[in-house]
């Protein structure tokens, strides 16, 4: 085998295999960047408040314009 | 279910990503529809009004979450999440606290934290809403 052939067989083929596996693993993420949060990543989207569909909500007689917080829980991650 | 998120009718709440048009928005259309389904189902099941706030808290965070809650009604439950500050707050009112003791909220918060720490923001919110709805029971 010439030097070129040796390099192709012992470097080229492993590199090719590694490239195929890497593409299979990360390819999808490279092509289409998923809109995904990761802890520690910045989050600079404006605040948004999501409420259920009005027809899913039981109408309550309004007791005034505001209410007060009574309980709940908090946490951090 | 149309997959559209209904926005709260307050001035400040209308800022941010619009419904299912996520151009540059925080969530993809698929994520928004999951969020919408969880919100609507848990509200319909329990008769409580669940809402989800995703955004930054002004310090002190708990006071800000409670101030947000004060715009809702007595039977509301607010799940407020700040991904940037890695904080979450669940706030209940006079009516909803009877159905949802703080213990149940803490359990939901714990499950949400686990998902958030894995980077699954929408999954955590959906899990939290399901747990809260289960704890509150049907009306």
C-alpha cells in the first residue's frame, strides 16, 4: 500500500464513519434549531400570560375588580 | 380545540408572542397547543381558572407574582414561571386555596422544577397544571 492508501484506509474510513454517526445524532438539530429552553440559557422573550379558552371557564359572579393571593408554592431550579 | 391560546384581556398581558404565530416567540406552535390543551382541560375539569405567566419577575419575585394574581378572580390559580431567573411561583386565591392546599401546590412545583432543570419548559408547565388539576379534583 502506498502512503496515500494507508492514510485513506486508516484515517479516511474512521473519519467517514464518525461523520456519518455525528450527522445522524446532531443533524436534525443543526438543520432545524429547536426552540428549546436550557437551564442557564438566557430567556429574553417578552412576558406572556396564557389563559384558558373562555368557554372552558366557569363564570363566577364577580366579587369586585381584584382578589388577593392566599396560598401557593414557589421553587427554583 | 383550535390550538389557539386565548390571551388575557389586560393591557399588559397583550404584550408578547401572539397566539399560535410564534415568529420569534418563546414557544413553537406545537408547544403553544400543548399549553393551550393543558390549560383548557384543567380549567374545565376543576372549574378553577388556571393561567400561566411566562416572563420575568420584578424583585421581590413573590410579591410580583401575587400582584399579577390580584388581577384575576378568587377562583383562579396562577402558575408563574421565569426561565431567566429560574423561579416559579404558584399562587392561589381565596376560593382556589380551599381546593388546592399549599402542600398540593408544593408537590406540583417540585415536579415542575424537575422538568425545568432538564430544559423541558412546556413539559414542566403541562405536568404542573395536570397535577394541580388532579389535586383540585372535579367540581
